[in-house]
């Protein structure tokens, strides 16, 4: 008796194919997120208070300038970065709001904006809803435990653009301060790979694409 080929449209087959497709999609997403994960460490009360205060303000990321030349310099930066980011974020308004927020949060934390953009490129490839294998979330791949340690405990907020960038910049500043400004060690600590070269080298390499002069 000749075997009858299974019907590709049968419910069982559809479920199987959907499961395989979903698995492949999740594997693809996971492979595209190059984040490690910040490691939870005990914080003394003064540090916890300082970090909590640093992320508490919800002021909108609207740049302010001391003079016309500073504003013009920012607008030149925005135009250049917008061109470089166009492939990742084709919509102008989304791209503008993202770059404006990165600029604001980087400056607020005393960080080089190009460094933060390089870190975002390596961590999430500019994907707002990226999730790593270890659960790090969003643009800057912030671990959920940080929302409990220095926030209100709502890890879902890490998918909100400004919240994620605020946490990421404050945490990176904290790690750089702990490492006395050593970029290699501070970046490694951010990624949970302190002392190992691949991650800092990747971020510093990506940073070159976002340098502006």
C-alpha cells in the first residue's frame, strides 16, 4: 500500500512548523544580542541612594544650550548621527527622539555620547525590545535586578526608551567610577566580563563609527 504524503495544511503539521519557526526566530534574536549581564553586587546605602537619585528624575530629554554656537554644534551632530543611523531607524521622528535622548542621558551622566552609541550598537544593535539569554533588556541591555535595587521594581519599564537609557548611562557611570575611569575594566564590568578583552574591544571599535568632530 502506497504511503500517502501528509497534508502540509493539517493542524498538527502547522503547529509543528509554527513551533520550529518560533524557535528559529528566538534563536536568531538571542544570537543578535551580544550582551552579557551586569552582575548583582551589594551596594552600600550611600551608593544605592545616589544611584536611585540619579535615575529618579523624569524630566523630558530636551537639550538646553548656553549659547547659539553650542546649539548649532548639537544640530550638526544630530544631522550627522541621523545619517549614520538611518538604516537602523528609518523613521525621522523616531530617530530624532532616540538620538536626542542618547545625547541628553549621556551628557547628564558625564559620558562620551559616541561611547554610549557604540555600547548600544554592541549590546542591542539599536533594538528597543532586545532581550539577551540572561534576561538583559532594551537598548542598553539592563538587567532587571537594577529596577529592584535602585528603582521601583518594575522591570517592564526597561523597554521604555528614556528609562532604559537613563538606567544604562547611570550604571555605566557607576562602573567607570568604581574602576577609576578605566574604560577597559568599566566596560567589562558593565557586560559581566570584567578583565576580558572581547567586549571592551567591541564597544571601543563600534565607538569609532559614532565619533564626531
